[in-house]
């Protein structure tokens, strides 16, 4: 596969994921996450300590994060970001 074909394939995959996510009937339960590659991985590593990730029944994407039972952050923010007052 040439470089141009790889880029076209990647663009198609991203567009497919975004379209699928936007049309999901369960989108309100999707966790908001940072957009940058490194930022997302740092966020996901922190979330994994206190939350379980599951597949959305509406779109099939792994965007649902629920607090682990017995977690110290059990009633906290669903997006894993600290809430300020």
C-alpha cells in the first residue's frame, strides 16, 4: 500500500468513526475526552485506574466509562476530569 492510499484509508476510518458517533442514539452517555494523541492516552491511563470502559450499545464504540465499584471517585465526573467549584 502506498503512502497516499494509507492516508486515504486513515481519513476514511476517522470519518466513519465520527459519523457513527454523531448518529448514536446513546451519545449523551459518551465520555468527553481530550482530542490530542498524547493527551488522550494520558487521560485514558488515569481513567483506567478508577473507571471501567465499555462498548456503547448504540454505536459499538468504546466510549462509555463508568466508575469502578469501590472507587474513591465513585460519584465523580463521568469524563474523568476534575471538577472545579
